[in-house]
């Protein structure tokens, strides 16, 4: 098939030899991902395991890595996709990518991802059911004397002091524990029924979510409105009407266990809705309160003309129901850390389509090296446009960081995230066509990297809510780090070595398999009294040897290695 001219790339440019420096970058991006996930438990950013030991330095390191790691990966992937298309034609490229991207993803969906989910469930259950703090332990034990002693022996502010993991106040935890005596005690001491948690729930809405009408009545005595909600907040009415699937997820994340009796939960929810409907009749003259205006975005940074798009992202219209299971095709963490394989497969399909169309029409982008930097400028402007759409998604379980693109782990890629990575992928494909074997693009790496890390990065962290300069600086940071990393890798990895080749080959497997190992280690260290940075180092020092050993024993000289790396190995 490769000999058939219609399947070949019509470029007359000779195919370049393999760039070992770009191989190193791709492997490095995978290893940085393992490090990033190892840090997450100790950063304060929402994660499966959220340790009480936190480090601002680790949070900054996560933001720095996330700001350039995957854009760099997609650029390099675009480069090698174009190289493969030149060697084998677009049909041969698709066959290769199906074998090394699509098939591993499908296999991982029935092996590694279920293992991830199991370890995550067990770790989350342990983490959520044991909030840190003496007062939370006393509430769990339903010991009013102990709770009073803690409140009277400390500052008055501790009654509203949230735990670090989900920002639950003592009253919120008492409601989650469904303890009427503890709830009554804390309300009597002045606890706030409207304190907002990380999940967008208040004690008032939590009582509605649990279907505990008697707790809801107790909380409503303080005079709060069960129908109004602030930014990112679920009102008591909305919480009472959430789907059973979302309710179970919220309760698992918040208290570490599912409802023991779903029939009792549903019956309680019906009683709660009846109670709230009566209040709605008194206030609005209808059994159902008026719907909030969906055109009003809960995020003030979203332009009015884009409100429909982010409302669609945050809506329940993308939910697929399979029996009793509900899957949000856009927002649910279905593909977990392997979302990038799904993105790559679609980008390869689009690249093949563009190549076929170019061959058919004779139209193609210039391959003149003098256009390299103007092309880079176009890519930078497009990056700014897509960066302007990041960190605006207000779906409750969206993982967000201060820097970099949004997370898109669902079956349907978020369009703005997909287009963002497409910029880097197609720039990488075009960059291959330019034949820049001397890496002129990264020539000034020694300026780009220090400038990005020591000047631009601190400026971004200091900007806060100043969105326009933040967008511009983030795009500058991403491209400086990407081009700087390319230049540095070209300087260090111009020749192949056996050690480097082994690590480069193993990186794909290490990344595919690392999540259950990393989360298991974070889980085991939860109650160990050590500084955050030391816990992170222990996670890494145990996880990496285990992963490398699994590669050597289970992958390298097996059919798995053949699929992942396109070759098998004899004895080293």
C-alpha cells in the first residue's frame, strides 16, 4: 500500500533522520507528568488524595509544569506524525498510530483505568472519612462534651475554621454525618449554615442533598433562603433535585462513603422536596421556584456572547444513561490521565484528512524556512485566543490550576481545549516540513528558559484576577518554555545512548501505568507526620523503581512492548 502514490505525502523533501532530542523531550514530558501527579496530594489543588501537609512550592511547581508540558508534548507528537506520514504516507501513518495510540487506549480502558478507579475509590474513602482536626474527630464520635471542650478551649473563630481538604466547616461535617445533636449544638454556638465548601455545597444544601428534612428544618430556622445561590453554589432546592448518580459522587468525595440505603435516601429527598415546595408556594406562589436565568454566567470573566458555550459545558445535556449509570460525556473523568491518547488519535485523523486534501488539490503550506518565525507568530496569536477561554469552565468537578489549559478527560473533548492542543500539534507537523535539523527555533534556549521561569512565571502568579495580561503572559510563558526545552534538548541529546534509549522507550509505559502506584503511595503516607516535600520524594522514590521494574519484567520484551514502542528487544 505504501508504494501506491495516492497514499504518499507528495513532498519531495527527503525524510529527515530521527531527532533524538525530540525523543528525549517526549519522554521527559511523560516523566514530568508522573512528578506532577506525585505532587498533587501536597499542593492544595483538588485531587484524589489531599494530604493535610501542604507546600506552596509544590503548588507552584505544578503550575509551572502544567503551563508547558502538554503543549510541548503535542508539538513533538505533531513533528513525529508528519515524519511518519512522509515515510509511509497518510494511510501508513494512520495504521501505525492506531496500533500505538488507539489500541493501547482501548486496552487500558478495560485494564489500567478500572485499576485506577479501584485504587482511587479506596484512597478517597480513607481520605474523606478521616478529616484532619480534633473537632472533626469529636463530631464523628458524636461526643458533645468533647466538642464543647474544644470550642471553649480555643479561639471563637475555630467554629468556622474549615478542614483543608474540601473546605468543610464543623457544621458541614456534622450535617454530612447526619447527626442532629451535633448540628443543633453547633447552630446553638453560632455556626453558619451557609458556609460554602469546595464542592459548592453549604450545610443547608447538604441536608437537602441527603434528604434529611428534619436537619433542613433545623437549619432553616436561622432564616436563610433555600432557593438562592451564590457563584458556584448549589441551592438547597437544586441539591434536593440532583440525580442519584451525582449525589453518590458528591457524598463519596465529601464523606468517603456512599449512601447505605438508596431507597431511604430517595424517600427522604421526596419529603425534602415537599417541604421546599411548600416554602416556594409561600414565597413565589408556585410549587416550583423560578429557574435562575441561564444567560447569567456564574463566572464574571465569561463574556456575554460566550455564555451559551460555557453553559453547555456545565449543563447536564451531555449525560449518557446506561441502565442505572450516568456518564457526562464532556465532564466526567472517564479517560482519566489517558485523555491525551484520545486527543492524539483525533488529531492524527484530521492530519490524514488534511494531507489527503492537500494531495488532491495541490495546495499546501509553505516549506520555506524563512517563514518559520512568522509562522510561530501566527501560532502565538492563536494560542492567546484559546488561552482566553481557559479557567472559565464552572462545572462543579472541573479540575483547574492557575496556569495552563483546562482538563478534558471525557469522551467528547472540550472544543476550546482540543483546539488549543491542535495549534501545537499542527505547528509541530509544519515544523518537520521546514527541516530545521539545527534547531534554529530553540537557538536562544539559554535566554528563553530563565526568562520564562524567573520573570514571566512570577509575574503570572502575582497578577491575580487581572485576566488580559494573564492571558498574554501565559501564552508567552508556554512558548518560551516549549522552545527553550527544544533548544536545551538539542544541546544535550544529539546522539543516542543505550541508557537514554531505554528510558525513552520505557516512558510511555511508565506514564500509562503510574496512577495506581502513585495514588497508593499517597494513600499510605496520609497519616505519616512528615513535611510535604519529603512525602512527595518518598512517593517518587518508591513509584519510579516499581514502574521501571514492571517495564523490564512485563513489557520490554513482550507483545506489550511491541505495541507501545513498535519493536521488541532482545537481552540488554
